[in-house]
């Protein structure tokens, strides 16, 4: 057995003794959010992509305790321009401001802003460019939804005794 593996096995009881619990393990903070968050109704293509990923990660709201509202902002910037002034690549920049409120009291449980970016190539046919653009926006929503879930889980872990 290697030394690093032995030191890991020795560290596990020490972490358990200090109250460490895996967030995604049984009884972890992530388990308490599964099926407990009702999402705001999406109104745009980006909203549907974000909500779909959030529901994939958090589960459908079967017994909601919280409501998650969000505002999505996106922008597309030309990144690469040829000498003929044709754009060949775009950056897609996104930001989501979110608020998690308790359904019973209306109290704010968590809030924040997540940001990220992705890009796509505009060098193919019109159809290829439109498909790449749509895919870039969908990928961006997945990235932003994953960041929101990570923050919600971290916040739940901090609130859990």
C-alpha cells in the first residue's frame, strides 16, 4: 500500500471526528435539497435550459420547501474578426442572479450571482453557425446551473448543524 493511500486512510477518522460529512453522502446537505426546491417558470429558451439542468441536479419539486427565482442575462461579443471584417468566433457571456426563499415564511435563504462564458465558431454554413450558437447558449446555461447548485449545496451545508 502506498504512503499516500495510508495517509488518506488515517485522515478519514480524523475528518469524521471533527464533524466532516460528505455533502452528497447519506444525510448530507445535498440530500436535504433533493425535491425541495420549486423553480420559477422559465420564459425564454435560456430559462428552459437553465431550469432543465437545475431540475436534473436538484430533482423535481415533489415536496417543495423553497422557491428559486432567477434572472438570466446574456451577451454575445465578437472574438475573432478577419481582415475583411467578418466575425469567425463569438464569446457568449452569461450571468444569473438567483434568490432562494422559504415558501412558508418568505424569508431569504440564499442569494447570489454566478457568471461564466463559452464560445462558438461562425465559420461554417448559416445552419452550422446557428446550431453552434444555440449549443453555446445551452452549454452556458448548464455551466451556470451547476454553479448555482454548488452554491446552494454549500449554503445548505453551512446551515446544517
